[in-house]
């Protein structure tokens, strides 16, 4: 019969328990909670984008949370919505730093949702109010368009190659101005139609909430791992037993199985010795029986 030594049984028990605890610690990050330092975030890139923007409405949200799941999920889903533009995103284990632009008409709904997320520490709104596209910009753009048409007419009416070349040079300069002014107009329009939001969320690495959650994950993972390992060992044992029996049926014997030991007890099976003593004349004097 297939048997496991006592030492091997003890080793399997200790290994199963220790390995389950190891999996629980790794899954819950319990080994990192007490050695983590304060979270360090480099805000430079995100701040540059936010501060150098000219959107009419600029909003900052700062969070201190025990779990980043809620805010990460919200931003992940919201960033996929139409017309939402992500300008900067840095998502780490302990923080989320995001800068995005949203349509101004959806701004109120988004801000309400952000305010309802647990852990909001600070909200800062910078508003320029209702800013219309600069009148001077539009007037300047229209003047250049008129000048462009006038020069085109002069080119069409001219027959002198020198005059045509001079008018073409002027036309190139005016066209460059028109392109630049059009870009500025588009930017102003965009800044009016979109609000910019800078959001930073930092996880409380030493908070009670994260500690409780890690302990819960550790316990559940350890119990689940221990259960699965025990079931696996039991199944493995019966597989070995089945293989062992199959080998015996097929006539394959292990070195332990082929060894034979028999115990013989010779007590009670000794040989009897009979002794006869005679005198000088040949007469029997004494008879003895001895058992060996």
C-alpha cells in the first residue's frame, strides 16, 4: 500500500500553511503598508498644461482617498465620452493625476459627480466669465481677407511680370496673417466651448481603511489558497494511490514492494536427542532425551 512518511506529512502541512500565508501577503500588499513612505508626485507637467491654458473656466480638484478605485473608474469611463479630451494622465498605485477638457455644456453635471466622490479635500474654480471672441481679432481677420481679394484682383489685372511677382509676395504675407488669425480665432472659440479640469487623487497609504481592507484581502486569500492546496494535495494523493495499484496490476513492483521479510520462530520445533548409557557388560543403565 502507498504510504507517506511522517516527516513528509509534516513537511507538506507546514509548506501548505506557509505558502498560503505568502500568497495572502502578496495579494493584499500587506508587506508594503508599513514600509511605504509618503507619496511623492511630480506636478510640474500637469501644472504647466493647466496654468498655460486660456480656457474660460479652469477647475482644480484635490482628493485624499483610502481607495482609488472609485475615482479611477469614473475617469476611465468619462474619458471615453464624446468630446472629452485628455491632456495629461498619470495613474500609479498610490495616486492619479489627470488634466482633461470637457464641453462647457456638460461641466455642471461633471462637477456635481466629482463633488460626490468621497475624499474631496479642495476645489478651486477660476472663471473668466462669458468671454466673446475678441472684436479686434475678428475685425483684423476680415480686413486681411479684404486685402487678399484686392491683391488677387490686382494680380489678375496686371500684365507686368515684376508687378505680378510683387503682388504675389504681398499675397503670401497676407495669407500667413490670415492663417495665424484663423488659428487664434479657433483657439478662442475652443477655450470658450471647453472647460479644463486638473484632478489629483492621493491614496492614504497609512489610513485605517486601507489597513482593514488589506487585512480582509489577506485573510480571504489565505483561506482560499489553503483550501485549494489541501484539495490539490488530496487529489494528488489518490492519483498516486491509483497509479501504485495500477503498477501492481501490471506486475510492476517498486523496490519497497518486492522486498520480503519473514519472521521465523523456531521455538517448539527443536530436534530431540536420545542418549543411552551402558555399563561394561553392555547393560543399559540410563536413558536421557534432550530437546534442542
